[in-house]
C-alpha cells in the first residue's frame, strides 16, 4: 500500500520538479527562510518592546534640548520687544 502511494506521488511530482521554475522557486524560498532564520535575533530586537521604550527615551532626550532652545528664543524675542 505504501509503495503504491509513493509511486503515485512520485509519478505526479516528477513532471512538476522537472520544470526550471519549480527549482528556482525552491531555491528562492530556501534562501529567504535561511536568511530569515539566521537574522531572526537581529530582526526580533527591532520590534522588541524594550527597544521601543529605549527609542522613545531617545526621542524625549533629543526633544528636551529643542524645547529649551525654543524657550530661549522666545525669551530673546520678549527681551527685544521690551527694548
């Protein structure tokens, strides 16, 4: 029974495997999966919640000097208007 099933499957798959596009598709899919598995730790850290929090803190740290500069410019304008 198993041998008949294997022969049947082999007979159905041989013409498909003989096509160049099928082989190319297997190579492309294998490459994408291999690269994805290899670089998964790097990709994972991009979307990690801890990383997102660090990015938010980074943005806040860079926004703070901008706010100080805007306040200073506003004070300078007020001082110029007083004069």
